[in-house]
C-alpha cells in the first residue's frame, strides 16, 4: 500500500481526444472551451489519441503533470497553444503505455518546447513502454511504433521506470503495475509487443494510471486506454491507496468493438463502486458510451477536446 497524498482539487484538461464539440456548454464538473471562453471560433483539433493536462491543488500549491501526448505533435502543440497551457509550469511528465496514440505527440513537443521547461524534468513510465508494438489480425501484422528511451534522455529528462505505486509531483499516486485484474477483462489478442526478439501477446503490465485522493470525496482515477481493464484498475487504485471510494473515473475504457456483455459487466462494477462522475473518452467506443449514459444519466459527462473536468473544492 502507498499513501496517496490528500489534495483539495484536481483539474484535468483534455488536450487531445477523439472528438471536439465547440457548442457544448459547461455542465456538472466540466468547463468547456467554447466561443465565449476563447473569444473567437475555437480551432481545437481532435484525433485518435488522448492527452491529459493535470493540475493538483493542495492549499496554496498546485502541481502540474502532462499525462500522455496524443498521436501527433501537430494536434498536441496546436491545442496546447490554443488553450494557453504553459509547459514551463510542468512538474512532471508521465506516460500511460507504449502505444503511439499516447506518446506520438511527445517527441515534437520536446523538440519545440523543452527549453522552456525545468532541467532534469522527471519522466515516469512503465517497464514495457519502450518496446516495439504491433496490431495483428488474421495474420496481417502492422507495426505501430516504439518510443525511443535514449531520445528522452538526450532531452535531459530524468526517466524513471515505475513498477510499484509511487507518489509523483508530491501530489498524485502513479499506479505502478496492476497485477490483479478482473477475470472478464481480457486483453484483445490482436495487440502484440516485441520482447527479446519475439513478437508475443501484449500484457501491458507496465500500464500506468494517475490516482488523486481528493479530500472528502475519494479517488479520482485518470486512465488512458485501460488495457489492463478499467474495473481492475479502479480496484487496484483503491487497494494501493487505502481509499475505499472512487469519486470519479476519466479516460479511455477500451471497450470499443467489444460485446455488450463486457460493457454491462463494467456498468455493474461502476454501480457497485458507486462512482459519482464518469467521463468516458478515446477508446471507450460509441456503444459503451451510449450504454454508460443510459445507466448513469446523472454521472456521465461527455468529453470534448479543450474541456476541463474539476473534482473537489
């Protein structure tokens, strides 16, 4: 068990996601980057990817973490500038897993803006984040990229591999490896990784989730693709933090293309955990988003690029 620092508030801004809707109004925990806020017609870009900008506040102090960078630097850098986010204020960088739609924008981000950030900036990753990845269906294998660890070091990043839960930026818990998963949350066999010269099924054992402990509310679980299973990830968050309540879940739940039974099992688990706010993003899939909204009309908040979701006072 790792002590999760108690904070007053967490604000998660969606820098990259699969969809953008400039007409959405503020609702529930969501503050939208709409025409009134931008003072113009917003030009935010959506793409198949996910990137979070996380701000964690405790008293007078705020820590900032960039968590994933979407698929391309063109979209990430454009949206970062449009939203007025300052890379010089970052306290840490963290990568959820080794798929290119989560780290693809990182190399260009560093080339363009590394000089504005503090030296030896911590970069948190899992043990398998730097391996070649593939998608294979019916014998057709497609290479989907590999993040270069040496390039990160050349950019003066302090690369830290996380296996056990770890406090980062003094304000959040990084999950570490999720060893116990829900039996029904099976990783699609099409996802492969290259280890020791052999292409094998990907376990995503290094996948990282950001966990915030909000005073008086419970845990806010900020996930990415949830390859290890969103239910198992939430249960892991409670187990390692010692906090028995999940206040909110935001991120990709990786239910796209999966059978309705799997979606209903996630619905049942969210109901059992009494999750108060659910923000499905990226790879959750339209069918799952519709099902979640049907079962949790008061809890679900629609995602859109540029939205800031705030939990806590």
